[in-house]
């Protein structure tokens, strides 16, 4: 990321925060219906501005994406207020909002740098968790839903699209969340779930040289072993030694993969080619 791109991101965020503050002040004592209408109107205006904004260089393109993302937030918030007025269940409201966010994010991720990936990383868990909450509020369901949304984001992140790293990183986060929740909830044999998920992530990260998966996998395996040994080994000393050994082994394995990635980069002459907007 260049300094100019960073400035464009910050400028877009400042603009969005200003719009939200203006709406908050102007409609401080207004009804929920009026606030919802104002949010929808502001979202439409920002969306049109982002679409019409000249994109002569990378800075303007990034700024347009920030504004576009803000428009989606405002449209979602305004729609949620009107759905709440219609006495729709909160879980259903989230599902209704998440569905177009996912569709829009999937499409935009193929032609944008980052805004589509962020939309997917937010929309997929929203839809998954709201669906799970609508079915049952059990911890096991939430853990399973986290695993499902993490797997979905991980697979989406394998496409050659702009900043696919964001989707993969979000996928790793929710995979680890689901694995730890289920491991703690199920107990006994269920404590191997973080180890299995972590080993799978580490293996996939090694195959594709994806550092977010290597780190997440190593973390999951190390913590998973610590969780499992609390039941399987007889003393604190043996548990501690086992965890240290596993943690050290994962650390060395990650280091080896980092050296491999560096060697692969230098074996191609050290040339660096800036990625296009459709690359992973």
C-alpha cells in the first residue's frame, strides 16, 4: 500500500464519519422512520457519488471504494430500521440485509481491490450466524455455524480476486472460533477438533504458501494440544512439556515455510510485478 492510497482510505473514512455525524445531529429527536429514511437517502447519494466519481488513478479508485462501502452500510442500517418497524425478527432482519451484501460483495470482489472482499467477510458470517440463531441458540450450533462460515470464506478466498487475503484471513478467524467453541463445548474427544482444523489449515497453507493459514493453523494446533492434554495427561509437568514441544515444532515449521516462500520469490529473479486488481 502506497502513502497516496493510505491517504485516500483515510479521506474516505473521514468523509463517511462526517456524513454519519451530520445525520445524527440533524435527526437527534426524529422518529425511527425519519432516521431510516435519512440513512437510505444518504446511502443512495453516496452510492451514486462513488459510481460517478472519476477513477483516473489508484487514489481515486480507493476513495471510491471506501465511499461505496459506506453507502452499503448506510443502506443496510436504513433498511434494518424499516424492517424493525414492521416487527420483523432481528435474526430475519440480519438475514435479509446480509443476502444482498453477499451478492454485491461476490460481484464486486471480481473487479474491485478490497471493498468486495470486506463485504463478503462481513456478509457471510452475518447470514450464517443469523440463520443459526433462528434455528436454535445452542452453543454447539454457533460453533458449527462459525466453522461453516469460516470454510465458506476460505474457499471464496482461493479465487484470483482483489485482496483475497482478507477473505482467507476472515475464514481462518471463524474456523478457529468454531473449532475452539466446539472443542470446549463437546469436551472429551471433541477437544481434538481444534487440532484437526489447525492441522488442515497448516497443510493447506503449506501447499499454497498462504501465511495467514500457516499462522492460524499453528496457533490452533498449539492451543488445541494444550486443551486436549488437560484431560489426557496425568500431571501439569507433562502437559506443559507437551505443549512446549508442540509449540516449538509449529514455530519451526512456520519458519521453514517462510524461508521456502522467500526462496521461491528470489528464484524468479527477485522481480516484483505489482498485482492487477483481479489478482489474489
